[in-house]
C-alpha cells in the first residue's frame, strides 16, 4: 500500500504536566502536598521520554475509495479524508511490560497514563501539522470507536488501507503496540 511516514521530534510527544497529573487523578493545583509522590511521578515522566519511537503513517483518500463503515457521519460534507496511524513504538510497550514483570505496579500505571497523554499530544501535533500544510479547510480530528465508526474498523484500516507489518490488530479493534491510535481528518475541497 502507498502511504507517507512522518517521524516527529520526540518533544511533540511530551504531554503537558497538568494533563499527565489529571490522567493519574491528581489535581495539578494540589501537586505540592505530597512531595514524595510528585518526585516519583516526575521520575516516571522523565524516564518515559526516553522510551519513544514516535512514527505516523498517513494517506489521503477520496470518499469513494473508502467503505461507508469508515466515514464518520460528522464528515458528511467532505470530499476527502486523511487517515493516520500514530504510535509511540514497541520500546514503550516493552518499558510498561518490564515494569509489570518487576511487579512495579505504581510505576506501570503512571507510565501507562503518561503514554496515553503522550499519544494524544502526538495526535494533536500532527493534526495541526496537517492543517498547516494543507491549503484546504479540515474537520476536527476523529477516531474509530466514537459516533457511528466502530473501533473494529481499525483492523480493516491497518490490513487493507495501509498493510503495515509492525502493527497487530485484534478482533476487538485494539492495536499492538498498545500506544497506537488511528485518526481521521476530513477535508472540504
């Protein structure tokens, strides 16, 4: 399959600290109350930044090239859609698994939360990058699992529209490596 690859600077994967704390259910305004906890969380944040191999695969399609199950209802007036697959890479998954294998549950949970915010930061960056590069007006970013697009379409997208061997997709639509997402941006031509 034909697709483009974008390898971003890792800094675009670093989540805002207040979003990271929020994902861990710690209000940012109260962060200074438990200095030991904050120190542990900041150490995990720092270590996580070294566990990244961010990469984005993307391609644009006219709507008649796609099946109806993939097209969000919210994109009814678009003519073209860019699909991108973003990942933090296998090293991050291995990092999480090693923490679990060592029974370091707290660190694993916090690193997993960091990874979730990190992939969101990467998607936000790439969405802005696409829109700045394009001469067209785009829609909001959308992912399978919301609205009328079932998450199980992830398997069809990875296997049929991209055919990328580094990803495995389960029947449930979950993708491996774990911190991998699929996003859409519609274009008004």
